[in-house]
């Protein structure tokens, strides 16, 4: 059985005090849910204080991005090797990096290689824009994103990959995909991995849904057969909301 994974992407939000208060609040609310993998993904400078605030729990820390190279003259960049000292997960290919920063499928594939080389697990984000969906191109776009990032990897590499299906039009808008649409696209992602690797790898792969997940819709989304967790943005900044999402995941397995 695939273990649910609920991850909170704090993006470029929180002051130091807000970050440590949030981590402390989450520690109280979600440290008891060991049946669910829980990951807090703060901005880089708060990784250490957040790690300290949740010390002694089995809540993981993640990073929102990394660079392709292990070290060198790359001013302003942070390597997956550096992050591996504290982070069990690194997000690669978030839509804000694809669409605001301009990261390409090729760069994202190199970053996936970097994370796999360094040791943490990858949360690979894929998803179509509204324009692409309306043009009937959602599957083609997601297929290109998945294949470009994963083709040619080993089956062992895939053990360390989680894919987050995040339709761009649902991120930060308050309008989540319907449970049926989210299920359909997460199942499609799994079928791509089946084609690229094997039935076994596809069956073991964890596919998260992301895009305006909150306490009030998480139960329905997480009860879909091909949705194995959530990547949460806005609602991860509210300890009660994030805890409600973790509880919805836990309710699926208990
Ligand atoms: C995200 O940033 O990955 C995300 C899904 O954001 P939100 O939950 O705010 O839509």
C-alpha cells in the first residue's frame, strides 16, 4: 500500500518568528500522525529554525528548489548536496518556477538528476495551464513534463520520486480541480509511469494532487484511488488547516 504524503510548500512566505510559530503549532497538531508522511517546506533561511522546532518528531523538512551542480561559482544558488544535510525532499519544477522564473523541461530534468545524485527524494511538479486545458492539451503537456523529467531513469530512482499533479489554474486561486478531474489526471500520470517503467513501479509511485487543497476539500480529493497525498500551498501556512488535511489523509488509512 502506498503511504500518503502531505507536504506544505510555504513558498516565499513567513518571517522568522512566523515560521517558528507555525512549526511549533504544527508540531503540536500533526506529530501524532505517523501513518502519514508529513513534510514542511519552508523558505531556505528558515530550514534550520523549523528543523529545530520539530526536532524529535518524524515530520520531514523539504526544500522548494535547488541548483543542478553540486558546488562551484554559482552565486545565489543552493545545491541539492547542501540541502541534503537537512532536507529529505526537494521540490523540482513547481509551476511558479516554470512560469514565473522560466524554468524549462530540460533544466527541470537536470535538477531531478541533481536531487537523485545528492540523496534526498524529489517532489516533481507537473501540470497544465488553463489555456492548455481549454485547448484540450492537458494530457500532452503533462506527458511531456513527466517524460522529460523521468525517461531513462532507473527503477530504483523512481523509488525516490513523488509526482505532484498541480494544474496551474488551481494553484493559489481557491478553486481546486474537481475530485473527478484530479483523479483522472493523477491516474494519467500513473499510466505514463507504467508505460515508461513497469506496472510495479507505477503501482508503487505516489502521486499527489496540488492546487487549492484545504481542510474542506481534502477528504474528497484524498479519497480518490490514484491520489496519494497533497502538495499544499496557502493552507499550509495555517496550522489548523494543514492539520485538517493531514487528518483527512489519516482517515483514508484508518
Ligand atoms: C502550491 O504552491 O504547490 C499550491 C498547490 O498552492 P495552493 O495550495 O495555494 O494552491
